[in-house]
């Protein structure tokens, strides 16, 4: 398989992934009536998304970030690893810069908000099919600011605020362990671990535990 854009001689084969049936069917109807697109499959979960990608090998996947059985970003990573010629556009309601960065790292070619107008979505998908990458204007500035902080050392400054114990707990949080599991591993009480986690998230400017994994991956941290 190669990573070349599909030729314009045939419609672009699309797959729509969203856990809300009405949204999914609406997107499919909007795109399928365009001559340049052909919706070949729909899915509502990560498992269905990956299975459908393997079966239909679409040119483009339009996928929600939040799915009932996991993250669309993880599905994107797996699809791109197996089918590098398939391009993925994340379509979500949330302008979350951490999710944007995670999506880019996972290989997504675009990140759009569901407030996008129909014709703008069509134009965006056509651009991605040509090999372009794009971000919704509503998230672009926030991501650029994050990149600027990283380039200036701001991200490293955040990491430098953590003690050795906090770094250890951060890695355990990133592995998906609960406070109780972490407490057993570091020999602390559940309450103490809860306080540590709250402090760590505040220092790193993270809103949710789930963002810890992306932070750890981006900085190349490990237990060594």
C-alpha cells in the first residue's frame, strides 16, 4: 500500500464514525449526495470503526473523538498504522487542544468541530484527500499557543515543577491505574494519592486524568 491521495477518477470512499445515530446518518446523507464522495460504511464504536476500516479500506474516515468503548484517537492510531493510505479527520464538539495534539500524533489529517457548515466540511474533506492537513479555526490558536510554550521551554518548566514522587504517580495515572491501584504500588493511602493527582493535574494545566497519557507520550517519559 502507498500513501498517495486517491485519484479524482472515482468518488472518495468515506466511512462515518459517530456514536449518535442521528448525527452519523445526517453526515452520511450530507456527504453521500455529493458526486465526489461515496459513503461505504458507518460505525458507532471504536471496535466497529477498526473492523469497518479493515473491511472497506476507505480513502477517508470522519470520526468522533469520544466513542462509547474508547477514544476515536486510539482508533485513528490503529487505522493509520495498518492502512497508511487512509486519511482520518476527527469531527467533535470539543475544542480541546490536548485532544488535537493527541490526534495529530496519532496520524489524523484534520480536526474539525461539529459546528462546521456543511459546505466547509465538504471543502475540508476534499483538501485532506489532496494531502493537506487542517485544523478548525476555533482550535488553531490554542494549539499554536501550546506549541509556542513548548518551543520556549514552557512545557519543560511545567514538568520541572514535579517532584520524583509526582512523576512516578503521573506515569501510573497515564497507564490508566486507579487511585487505589496507585496507592498500593507507591505505599500511600488512597486519600494521599488523590491529593497528589489533583496537584499534578494543576501543575501541568490538565483538566482530566485521561490527558496524562498524551502528556507522557509527548514528553517521552517512562519509568526508567
